[in-house]
């Protein structure tokens, strides 16, 4: 996979600070301090003024489907209706070795053969493409604002994300943190960013934050009963 930064909003820190000052004209902090405060307190709507556009080459169609689940973004993918896919490139999952790799490659060859034969029979790309595999390499242009990118990284830098997605998230993150360290150096998976992991019991053994960042369920145990009592009291109050 190859990931390039195509565009990023310039002077984004100043832009976000200007937006924050439109909201609170008495803000006396510097632009950097304002952005730090926004990230720290999760006043994230002002971060929507900064946009990133990425050129993503050589990811699988399976991954492109997962990317599309991120609705607060703009997506453009290579069309299998308008492009020829004979001799296509494909994703190979890490860890496929020996017989497993041979079976996998054979399946790709068989799909390529079927596609090529259909095309030679004059079958249109829009029909022939249905024999193409999920591993098929695609080209993707992705635009996201910083608020949505933060949400993306919180979900997709988690070790529970699929390996191909996590690799993409890591590459995107490196580009983002280089451009706007004030924002992104405070961001990683949900556990790190929030200081508590909402994954609870499904946290896998390979989570590098196990034993460092508490699970939500464990943390809530300490205050849940008392907090519930507060909620019950709130519920019995008459609206003012
Ligand atoms: C480990 C992992 C496993 C997953 N497994 C599956 C799976 O098995 N099946 C599957 O379908 N998906 C799966 N997903 C995808 C997941 O359910 C989300 O669709 C995806 O992560 C996009 O997240 P999002 O909705 O927060 O992002 P976006 O779509 O970009 O939305 C950003 C935020 O906007 C708000 N928002 C957006 N749309 C709405 C709306 N309609 N109503 C209310 N608020 C909205 C929410 O606050 C949301 O967090 C998985 C994701 C992860 C990380």
C-alpha cells in the first residue's frame, strides 16, 4: 500500500483559533494553546475546519468497504466499470505461508483467468467484474476533517482493527501528526485518547495498553453505585 498526502488545510491551527474566538471573543490564549485546549476538552467541532485529502494506492476492495463505513468523509474509489482489471494486483494477508499461500494465489489466478476469458468473449467490464475478489487492489481518494480523523484513529489504531486497516491507519496517522502535532500527538486508540478503554472484556491479549489503561467496566465499578444514586436523585427533581 502507498499513501500520500494530497492536500491539507494550511494554517489550520490559526483557522481553528479564529473559529474558537468567534465563539468566545474574550479568549486570550495563543492559537496553539486554544487548539490544545480544544483537543483536551473535546470541543471538537472547531477542528472540522481543517481538512486532509489522501491518495491511497494498493489497498484491497475489502478494506475500501471498511473505509466507506466512515460516513463523515468524502470517498472516491477506482471504478471496476471504467477500468480494465486483467492482471490485477491483490492484497496478501500477512502470515499466509506454504500451502495456504499457494491456495490463495491459485484463487487469485483463477479469478483473473475467469475475468480475462469473459472479457475476451466480449462481456462488458460491469458484468465481468463480479468474478473479481475482495483482495483486488484499488485506488482511493479520501478526504476527512480533523474531527472525523480523530474518530477514525481512535477506532482504527486499536489492535482490534483488521491488520490491513490498522496499517492504513498508521500510515495516515504519521502524515497527520507531521502536519498538526498539536492535535494528533494527543490522539491514538480510544483507550489512550480517552484514558479508559471502552472495549472491556473483548480487549485482546496483544493490546499493548493492557495493565496500563483501565477498561471502562473496571473503572466504573469504583463509582457506579454512588453515581447511580446521583442519577436517581436527579430523576426525582422537578424541572425548574
Ligand atoms: C474493530 C471494529 C469492528 C467493526 N466491525 C463491524 C462489523 O462487524 N459490521 C459493521 O457493519 N461495521 C463494523 N465496524 C464499523 C463500525 O461499526 C463503524 O461503522 C465504523 O467504525 C465507522 O465509525 P463511525 O460511525 O464512528 O464513523 P462515521 O460514520 O464517520 O461517523 C462519525 C460519528 O458521527 C456520528 N454519526 C454518524 N452517522 C450517524 C448517524 N446516522 N446517527 C447518529 N450519529 C451518527 C457518530 O457519533 C459517529 O461516531 C467495525 C469497526 C471497528 C473499529
